[in-house]
């Protein structure tokens, strides 16, 4: 399947590597591919420069945002939260029309110090902002409640016995994404929370996630809904 | 032990009944005991009038807020979120000085329709507001991530195999509350998140909790931190 990933950070790379290893035709979209490849320093989160990662993952093509949008049969938003709406608009509303976009980002605001706060919450969410910016795209919020390695390989933790959430306005799109998460990424408990406004719930979980990380000292944890 | 519970709703009643059944000397504080007892209608959440509950729980005395504060060796905040800070101030900063106050409330705002939003979040929390209002009290945020029956009897669900959180500035107070939750209420996994600002995390989990309730159709669920 033709996969278009938006964002060159750790989440985008992890998704790209996994999807390519499963045989999908994967591109990563970025604003300026030449600039991204020219960077020689890692990012603020300790990831190595993109070019270094790309040398080991040459099957994944780095392209512009509009090229990634046109390539995608299934889209994955792994941009930084604060850049996501504008960057996805630049990718092209028309090119993404009718397609599913899995939104794995969180509206983290690091400008007020650590731990981060959220730049949108409570009565709105980043998932809803993206859905409003791309009204003909089927946005499915998913995977934003866990660290990147667990997103693509849920069985790394407790044999996958933790929960994953999907939020979105299109029931078929959610079913498609939920099946993909189960079959490709090993998620055992995918919970459909409801329409895209339920993304407020999973995004607002992030402040608890961040504090739990402080306690566990590793991001390799998640939550299970016990019922 | 002398227990002072603030709030006559379902959480206050559930705590009172359980603590009294364990042999503690329990009072419930309310603004105007006569008015509370005179009410003949249930509340908006389907609870019966207080007098009806009280007839079955006569060991629990209904008193004024200041009387409950003076009585308490251990305090429990089960007020409605929006009334909590002012009502606890009226109970008396001096009477609560040096004491532990377990804060089980959430800053739910029902004025903007359902599901509720939070009237404080992100860069502040109700737990912090209460700690600032009662600077000499040891506020420990706890139990606010689950329904009242699970607060006092964690083993009602999955033999207690779900997680409970404590947040507070006083390490001894948190240890005391954590032990109490384990020994009296059957909680098996009590996680100390850190100082009182970590209450932002558990309070901001509520929008996810509310949406999960919509999915499970019962409030008898909780989350386990899998690590």
C-alpha cells in the first residue's frame, strides 16, 4: 500500500521503518527535503540527523509535503503538534481528499517550560483542528497515547495487553485503522471512543503520560482499560 | 480515627459509609445541615435525598463545615469541584492546618453542556488551588480517576488490578494516604506521581474517563499502568 508519512522526527521515522519492513511503499513528506537531508545535527529529542537514519532506510523516499500527500493511499501525521495544521494545509487539501489520515500527534507546548502543557485542550483538540483544516479527509486520531516503539510494535510491552484508542467522524475509516493497528502493529485492545471530538480525551491524557514517564523512568509503558 | 468528609453527594456518602463500616468516627460537613436534611428530592446525578441515605447510616453525623474540619484527624474532599475552594475556606484554614486532606474531586464544568469540560487545567489544577487556599494543610490528590464504588473497594474490579495515583507536596502525607488506600480500600497499585502539580495529570485524564464511560456503558472501569 502507498503510505505517506508527514514529519521526519522519531515518530515519522519509526512509522516509516515499520511500514517499509512490512512491504509498503513509503514516502516521508517534509517542507524542504534538501534542507532536511543537509542537517548534520540531531534534534532536541536526541534523534540523530535525518540523513544518518535515511542511509539505513534508503527504501523510504524523502519528498515534499504535496508529493507525500499525492503518493499516500493512507496518510500518517507525525509532525510536531504546533506545526501540524499549517504543514498539512501546505500538503494540499485536494490531494488528501477522500483519504484516511491517521493523526498520531499531540498538541504539546514546550514554550512554557517542562513538563509541556497543551496549546489546545478541553473544548477543542488538535485532532479536531486538523479535521477542520482538511474537511474532506477522514482524520482518525490514534496512537498518540504511547511512545513511538509501542505504536508500531505493541507486543514489546506485556505481550500487547494494553489499550489503544481511535477517534474519528468516519466509522469505516476507524474500522480500517483499527484493523491495521491490530494486524500490522500487534495492538490487542483497540477502543473506538467516538467522533473526532473524543480526541480531546486522548490528547488530555498526555499530562498524565508525561508524569508517569517521570515515575517509570522509561517511555515503554502504557495504560490498559480494565473493565 | 476521626474522619471529616466534606460534601454530601455520592462520593461523600460512599466514603462515609465505608469509613464508618471500618469503625472510624465519621462526620460529613455541609454548609447548612438543616437545609441538607430537609431536601426531599434527589440530586441531578440520580442520588436519593440525603435524609434517606442518612436514615440507613445514622452513625455518620451531619455537621457544619467548620465542625467537620475541627473533628477531622483525616479530611476527605468530596465537594463538587466548582464549590470546593470556597467551601473548604469556609471550613477553616486553622482547623485544617497540619492535617492531611485527601482531595478526590475533579474540576468538572457542566455549564457548557455534556460531556463536561474542566474549569481549570493544563497550567493549574483544582488540587493546586486547594493547596494554595489551605497552605498549612497537606493536600493529597487521590481517587479522582475512578467511580465512587471503586474508590473505597478497588477489588470490585479485576481483583484490584488497576492503578491509583497520589499527588502532593508532603511525602509523609502521601505515604500515609497510600497505605490507607491499600489497607482500607484494597488498592493494589498506588503510584506516587510527584508534587501537587501532578494533579493536573489525573484531573486532565477525566475527559478520557468520561468518553470511556460512554463506550463501556458502566462506570465500573479503571486504568492500569502497564510497565
